[in-house]
């Protein structure tokens, strides 16, 4: 299905947020925001993705 | 004096180090990690960014998480208003579980001055939600008290513009903030030299946060250690009590002769 | 910084307790010199200055106090007049001429009398009036006081009340009626002495009184006046607890204005003797220490004190004074029947007092600010209502 990932169109087979994360960032801790809703870490495995979802995956970077 | 009974208290946490370190602008994650280790800081700030497939692991978190006794304080930089800052804080919590958040909202990219109105609003909402809010603010004594009233864990007034290295340009205002505040005052931004950090602690600020001054130094780990020493020295000096400034000679007429006569009880 | 709980009998909250400071050795010259010149006066500086050796330091303290008074207030003295509305009292304060067991002509001003007294004060030039009553009685309770405030607020720019402890809602009602300030002295911060001298009546409740300034400020009253009745207990301990009380409140109620008064036990008709008499020199030293360590706070001296003492301290620490006072019920418009709450030592009238001030290069100020805009603005919103002192 087609989603918008970090602002860009993206084709994925992931059905849940956790699967998208495993596909994208297997080694890094990331937070997910689906359609402006922060998905709690504990709900990533049960939050289903749908066609056209806007998904942001975020992580920490250096900052002051 | 024992450092143990002179902790920096933020909410229900006590820290012995009064230096906070930002993790931006370092040449590499390795240099950053060595600077953190060399300074003995217990709180480091981190920023949020979109995960980048092409740089899947920028190796920032791994060394930080491995370090004993280092707490992450996510900031909300990039947020242009209160709503975005609140969202950033909620995202950050999913990443590190931290209740500490540095609310940082600077809408003007040229000078990066904090927006007091949006900062206040974000701080109010987050503090009510149970966060230990650490707002980055202009050195405004009234704003500092208003933020204290809404339950912030500290205030972080700027010493000078971010990255400017101008030191404690706001010293006189900082003194008023320190005098009035019931929560820790942490000077954030503007410092260049460890002597400025020492001066901030001597004037009664509770801690300082530095980033560029360390990241841009010739030897960042060594500079981080120097800042740690300066902060400790400044704090010790504050507690020891500075000598008085020389008093000018008084040449006016005496004011207490009326008290020389018989004592009236 | 946090709310403080006190037991009903009234333990001193830890943050006011002066004992740790009193156990320190007497200050050395270095410490006194540092405290005299510091730009960041704190408790330590205050203790140092009140304990400094007077023959060596009193003059230097006076000079510094005068400089700081001028810096903050210029060469002015604010003038106010006390007006006793009633001397009915159910209280049993051992030191007070209005206590219930005292032989006293009881009286209260009726509305027309209040009006006449206020007009008489206004004619003397006053713009700031302090309204006083005793404890709550059926003759003079909250509603009576509220009515008095309403009348005074029509004529005066500042209306301060010195009566009994009230609830936040009562204080709010007073503020809305035009009360700009509440004066409430703890009398003594020493719980044992407090219990001893407040023999009966509601005033026995130490904690309720200690917390009253917070309630007044929470109710939206703009300023509070604090003080201790010097002489009831160890004056040094009381002075330090008072200082801490002011500082704690100033940090919490940062929008509020504060004043500190220095009532010293004076002989009154009932002949109560102060167990810890306070001398002129020490009282002056205390006032200097307050000025040096609270440079922006109003310091008040009443007509309890004698002319020479008041003249010497006007502008030297003190920036607000009463003049031409009566401590009887009414008394500005004709003679009063009672003997007063305490004896007035400075009996000069307003004109004579102002002449003295001008001779000292001080300008008597009757009106501190203009209340004209108050009619179009709502009173200040409640200032963070929370428990604690
Ligand atoms: S001090 Fe006040 S409460 Fe006590 S007896 Fe006198 S008037 Fe009454």
C-alpha cells in the first residue's frame, strides 16, 4: 500500500507500525507519528496502517 | 563542602553536576561521547529529527544510553509554536521515556531568540501534564516567575544569543531572576569560556548548559572537562561567600547622634 | 518555597525558625563589612547586621540605610493616619488596652461618625488611611469593616485594614470594596510566648494568624504589612523570623507590595510590662538592617515612638510614617471617650510633623499613586491561592 513516509510517497507491505519500523530501522529506536497522532511505543504492534496514511518516524539527533 | 548535600534538584531528581551539555554540532558522535564522559555531566540535551534511511544509525543514542548516570533531556527545537513543541515532547517521551523536556521555541531563524508567549503556553500545558519542564527563555524576570507559577522545574534564561559566545551579556537581568526565583536558574546559550560559566555560578545561577563552546573548541573533551571544573569552582565560590567590594569613604554628617543620649526603653 | 503546615497550637514553620542562625558565633568585622556593602543581601547578611557591635557599626549602618532609602524612595516620606473604628474586642491579649478584661469605654463609630472622621482626616491632607478594629465581635464584625472600607475608598487613595484574620473570600470582598492593603502583625513568632500572651479569644490560633497575609494576597489584596510586637519575646529571634516571613512571602507573591513595621511595646493604661524590653539603639539597628537587606520594601514607623527617635530615622531606613495619630476610637473629629490602644509618644500635629520633615530635606507625600483608574479596572486577580504561610 502507498503511504506518505517522512513527507515522501512510499510503497510498503507493512500492515502495522511495528512492521514498518522493522522494515525501515531495524537497529534504531524510533518514534512513530501516524496522521499527527503519536503512537505510544506499546501500541506500535497493534496500530494498523491504512492506504494514504501520513507516517513520521523520528529519532534523536545531536542538539543543544 | 560536600557535593552530596549541594545537589541541583529538578522535580524529584537530584544531580551533583551543575553542568548540562548539548550534543549538537560535534564533529562526530565519538567526540561528543568523549566530551560527555570527560565532563561528568548527568544531563545531556538531544534534538528530534526525522529518521533517515540512508543514515540509519548516526550512533548518537548508542553511546549515550550506554553511559551510566546520563539522563537525556529532549529539546523541542524546530518547533515554531506551542502546539508543535508539545507534540515534540510527546514524541520524545516515546523515544526515551524521559519526563525532562527542554522547551525551546525560536521562530526567527536569524537570531533564534525564544518566543516567550509560545514558550509559556507550551510550558503550562506540559507542566500540567506531569513533565519536568525546562523552558529556554529570554532573561525576563517576570516571565521567569510566571513559568515558576505554572510548575516548571527550572528556567533557562539565555546569557546571550545562541552560539554568539558573548558570555553573560544579560548578567544584570539574570541577577534579578536569581534573586526572585524559587526554582533552579540555568543559564543556557551564549557562553564561550569556562570563566563565564564560573561567573554565572558565582552570581547565584544554579547551573549552566553549554554546547557550541564545547563542540567548537579545539579539543572538545578537554574543554568539556574545563567547563565542569569552572562550574564546580563557581559554585564553591558562591557557597564560600565572596569578599566585599571596597567601600568608599563616607564623608557625610553623622546620622546616629540622636541615639547617643540616655537609652529610652 | 512550599506550603508549610503548622499544628493548631502553632509550631513555627521550619523555614521561619530563627534558631539555627542564633546559634552562630557573633559576626566578625569582615562579615559585617561584607553585609554592609553586599548587593545581594540575604538572611546571613541580616543576622550579621542585627548582631553587629553597635558602637563600631551603627553609624555605618545608618549611612548605608539612608543611601538605600534615597535610592529606592527618593527624599520622600509617605504619610498615613490610623483610624480606629471600634474598640470592642473579645480578645485577651495581655499587652493590649482594648483587651476584653480591661476597664475601657467601649465604643464604635457609626456610619455618620466614620464619614465625619474620614472627612476630618481628608481635611488634614491625608490620602492614605489605616482602618483598625479589634477581634470580630457582634458590634464590629466583617460586614461592619467592609462598610467602613467602602466609605474610606470613596475618599482615600489607599485604604489599609488592620483588624482580624479573615478567609480568602473575605479578603477578596475587602479588595473589591477598595482595600489596598492588609496589615497583620504576628506579634511574636515564638509559639510559647504567643500562647502565653494571647490568653483567650480567636487570636490564640497562631497558625491562622501566621497564614493570614497569604490569604489576603491570595484574595487579591495588593499589599500586606507585617511586623512583630517587639518586647514580647527574644527580639532578635522575632526579628529574624519576621525577616524570613517577609522573604518567603515576597518570593511566592511576587506581584505584591510589602511593608514592615516596628511596633515596640509601649506603656499603656493597663500597665503591661515588656518582658524583653527593646532599647532605642537596638531598634534603630534593626531598622537599618531591614533597610539594607530589604532595599525595596516599605519600612514603617508609627507615633508609638518619640519625636527625636522618629526624626532621626525619617529617611534613614524609614520611608512611611503616621502623623498626628489618635489611638482612640475616632478622635480626629472631636474628642474620644476611651483611653486608646496604646500611648502615642509623638503628639505633634500633621503640620508640625511636615515642618520637621521639610527641615530635614524630606518631602512629605500624602498620595503615593492615583487610584482614578481603579474604577474602570477590575481589582487584581487572585494571586495564586494556596495554603501555607
Ligand atoms: S490586640 Fe487586638 S485582638 Fe488583642 S485585645 Fe487588642 S484589639 Fe483585641
